[in-house]
C-alpha cells in the first residue's frame, strides 16, 4: 500500500502557510494603497499646487476589463448604486444645479443667453457632454431633466475615443439622448457635425473630466466655449486637496464600497443585451477575479484625481485667461459670468459630507450699451 503524500500535520502546516500568506498579501496591498495616498498628499502639500500625474485607466495599455470596471464603479457612485429614488444621488444634485443656475436664467426675461443667441423664443436646450467615457451620470441627469424638471432637452454624448456600442444601448433607453459617432476633441468642437439648427441654447457639460486637462488645455477649452457663445457646467466630484484626510479617505471608502461596486458590475453584464452568454460570464469572471486589480486602479486614479483637481481660485483665474484668449480670436458681443463653488450631494445624514462636488458655471451675458 502506497504511503500518503501528505500527513494531517503537514496538511495543517500548508493551510497555515496559505492563510498567513494571504493575510500578508492583503495587508501589504492595503498598506500600499494608503501609502500611495499619503505620498500624493505630501507632494501636493510641499508644492502648494496641483500635480498632473498619470491616471491608469486613461492609458492605452490599461486592460479593457480594468477600464470598464473602473468606469462602471464610478458610474454607480453617481447614482448611489441605483438607490437614487430612496436616498438621492450626486447626479440628482447636478440636475437641480442645472435648473437653478442655467435653465432658470435661460427661461427668465433677463435670460441673457437667449439674447446672445438672438433667439428669444428658443425652447430647446441642447447639452454637448464632453469626455463622456462610458456614459457616466449623463443619461440619468438627462432623464431627470426631462421627466422630473420637464425641460425640453437634448443631450449628445461625445468623447475623443467614442464608445459607440455602450452609447447605443443608453440611447435606446433614453428619449432624446444621442451620441456623436466620430471622435470629438473637447478643446475644439466642430458644432456643424453635432447640430443642424442654431435655434437652440447650447450648454457644454463636463462631469468628472475637467481635472484631466492641463492648465493650457483648459484655457483652449474655455476659449472655444466662449467664442461659440455656449454656456458651460463643470462638475468635479472630488474633495478639495487641503488636508491629508482628503486623500486617505479614498482607499478607505472604496474598499468599504467594493461589494456594491462588484454587485453593480455583475448586474450590468447580466442584463446587457449586446453580449453573448459566453462574453457575459467571461466579463463577470474577470470582474470577480480581477477585483484587487481594478479596485487598486480605482483608488489610485481617485487619489491622482484629488491631486489634479483645480481649486475655485484656479478655475476662475483660468476663465479670465480664456476670455483674453477668446477676445484675440474675434470681437465678442457678450461677456461671461463665471461662478465656482462647492456643494455637497443631496444625500441623507453624514453621507452628504462624503460626496462634495466642485462646480464651475459660465453664462454669456450681452454687453451693455
């Protein structure tokens, strides 16, 4: 009779080594994420200004499943994991700000943007969403504006790298939500390729993408908006880079919410119509097995975004430089009103403090004679 390859004592020892190794790996992973956050805070603290470091999911070499999981996790945060109808969400807060800061001014008798466009009777508001990625909060904000706020609005998704397959699915489920199929550079928009008619109030929107641009790029982006006489809303759902806790909260929050992120991703793939059964389960398998990878990417990029974010003063300074740049291109029959502030998402209890959002809104106003 052959001797057993392993005895009970050796098997117990192997189990012990495996458990200790797993604990060591998990604690090392956890500590590395917090150390990364602390290092970025230290650099920002010493330099006293934003730093423009690499976000992994932006790069071409980032695996597709990591990029998709990261984008879907971010999307789920905007709409509170589909529980908006119970507890509210950041996306709902944005829709309310749009009504308060843009639509109400468009509709008022003093509404300058209509006079600028020489179209006082314009009813339709057209949003050109820049850097849409996989869609983000835009479809839900569009839905709220149309159904709850009763605004006659059209929204176009656009990106330098269009995700047409994903956008088609979103547009099927949202009336008057459209997309620009060809590549759209946020720094210089070809409006002729988007709108056939000028009888609309045009608003450019940027949700969680403004910090991706360097200051010189931001000036070009704002200048192009000014030259075309468009309104602008920028939303950055990022804590200000003032304190070390602004950075350290990212690993803590993301790890706590990771089961909800994973549930949302699995739900998305299960009900997505454009994937075969094999593709669905392959993507679900990769999302589960690769959770440490895409969660680390999400945390890393969140910390980097915090280091990249612009303060109110920096935003307003860039708008002044953009106005100077725009005035060199052509004589403008209007000026701009700019406003930058931070507002918490309308969530219950202490949750609202965990989701502060920085807003920048620009509206054209006619020059006084």
